[in-house]
C-alpha cells in the first residue's frame, strides 16, 4: 500500500501526518521552533529552522510508522499565511522571515490605502492589514534599504520549505491571495498593484494549483528526511484553505467554524464576484476555481484559556466547564466580548479590549465561564451575519478545534448560528487537507470532493433549539452594541495599559 504525508507548517511547530489510502492516520510527528521578538509587535522566525524541523518531523514519522521510504508516494503542505521570506539572486534569505502576527506595519497599511484607493478591494479583495505580505515588503524597503536592495524575489513560509526540498520556486493561488499583490478573481499577480509600488513582475514566484506536482525530493533532502529521492512533492495551500479541505468544505452551503487560539468562520464560495466590501476576507480556495470568505476572531480559544489560567489554573478545562450546561442560554444576563488582544472581524481594531457587561451578585463562576463561551461564539456569529447580509446561505456548519470538543459548546453554536452544527469523527485540521491534496495529486481520486467522501467523516449533528435561538437573537443584538459603546473608553485607557 502507498501513503501520503501532509505537512502543516504552523507558527510554533511543524506537524507531519502520514495517511493511508483509506484516510486513516498511520503516524504523526511534530517539531517546534522558536519565535523571535526583538521589539514590541515584532514577530519573526529563521526560515532554516522550518527546514530543519520539517526534515526531522518527516524522518520521525516514517521511522515510527515502520514503513519503507518507497511506500510514501507524495507529500504536500499547509502553511501559515502572509509571512515574508525575501530571497537574493542566489535564492537565499536576506533576513529573518516576518510573520503573519507581526504588527509593525501600520504606516505601510495606510500608505497602501492611499495609493490604491478602490483598487485594493476591487483587485486584492481584502483590506490592508498589518498581517499581510505587501505591508511587510514596504516596511523592509523603507527601514532596511540595504537588505531590500539584495532582494530579488519573495516566498511565503511553506513555499520556502518546499523550495528547499525540491529546488523549485512556486506559490499556489490560495496563499498568493493573502499577499495583497494578487488579483483574486482573475488568479494572477496584479500588474496594477506591482506597478503602484514599483515592484517588478519577476519579484513574484510562478503560480500553480494547490494539487499541482511541483517536483521531487532532491537527493540531499531525501537523505535528511529519510524519504525516497523520487517522492512526489505537491504545492499545497494556505492553512485556512487546507483546514477547509480537511473538514470537507468543498461545496456551496457548507461553512467551517474553527476555534483554536484564534477563531475562524469560513464559507465556501464558487462565485468570484461575491462582494463583502472588505468586511471579511475573500481568498482563493485550494480547490480549483473556488473561493472562500472568512472572518476572524483574534482571541477565541485564547479567551477561554485566559479565563482558566486566571481563575482556575489548577483545574482542567473539563472541570472548569462541568457546570456550564446547567446555566441557561444568556448566562443570567452576563455578557462577555472577547477583545483581549484587539479584534479582526468585523472590527479591525488593535485598541479595543474585552468586557464583562451586566455583572451582579447572583453570578457564579459557571455564569462567567458560559458567558466567555457565548461571547466567543457571538464574535464568530458577527461573521455569519456578514455572510447572510450579502445573501449567503449558512445552514450547515462543520465545527473543529476546541469548540468541537464540548457538547454544550456545539449546541451553543447551533443555537447562536441558528444552523445545523456537526463535529468530525477524525479531525486532523490543515495537515489532513495537505495530505488530501497529495492524495488527489497522486491520482488516488478524480476530485478533492471524492477524496473528502473517503477521508472526512462527520459525527452526529446538533440542531438549533427554537427557544434558545430566540433568546440568543436578543442577546446578540445587545452584544453588537458593545463595540461602539466601549471603543472610546478603550482608546482612552490605552495609555494606562502601557
């Protein structure tokens, strides 16, 4: 039997997932690497750390599986989006990579808005935010001119790792969509945007489909990874695109809710003209000629982790939440906004901070815990509201991550979203999506959808409860007022937070 490996290059670690032809996980391994924070708001990594850790993870997963190297037919990738890897003419990095969560580029974002005007949303389909790639390029050019003078091209994180494995430079459409240099609807680098910032066309790598074969392992990298030199290497996709593939979000009417440290609401799109006016992100999918719209809550699972670490550091999540199901929807009139580190959707605001509203003497810790869970879900529901206001149908949601581990939270999502919500039997996240791209690229299936039918299994679904839906509709209306009511106060408090 042959196998494929999905490689998920995350912010803190890389994970290798070994999958057989039935979609079963036959092995997994991970390797961590450090973050570099030289200044407040800066977040960098050394690209070579990714390469070394990926090679080690591949070697470990093959060794622990007991398989021979020849049994691994192909590998593919999921990767953290937006990160900037600048290469010189010899294709070597000229500095550390600047990551998606780096916030130094506010001035460059305003420059992009002034220069591009309506072209920004009309072509790139996304607002200028600090996390995206173009602001990072402009920052390096302005603040490190000698370094930028050495730069001949750029890659995103997973693309650099894949380049080191194969010697071939490529970028897939789903990751290119997060650079602000890409014409999302027409699937090409934007000549207009490149010209506006005096960047040559050759600065951008060639574009390919996520399932495209882009090379085989170089002999030296085969030796380092333990895989065969002829192992096929496929392009892969952005982490959220691969997360959608791994959850089977491959057709109209399906929406993904992912609650990790941050939270994501992602809905499948097949119409390149869908227009959300920049209120949510609009990116190319890993599936051919498909797209997805996506909203982000910055402190989703992080809000619950903060609550646990602050008020119940000695308890497990299970112990912390065991009484939440006894509290009725609405947490006894207690409301929480999860703006602990600012917010992304629909309020791109780095100054806003979280609130508990309506506290009284009757509230217990269980009320507070339920309010935190409800507030996280309300924040995600704001993205659902954006989708629906644009005419999008959201009636079936696949939930993954921390929010899918608790039955009370799954029912809460169904009630707040007013949609059917289902978890997965075999949740493996973006790594599974990457493995599915490799399986499709190897010809195991004639489509990603056929692969999902085999690899992705949904668990029982939760249906919205009419009484809870009605209660949450009223509370959601109040929740949506909190941002505007507290924005000025948080701006005034910013100096004291320092």
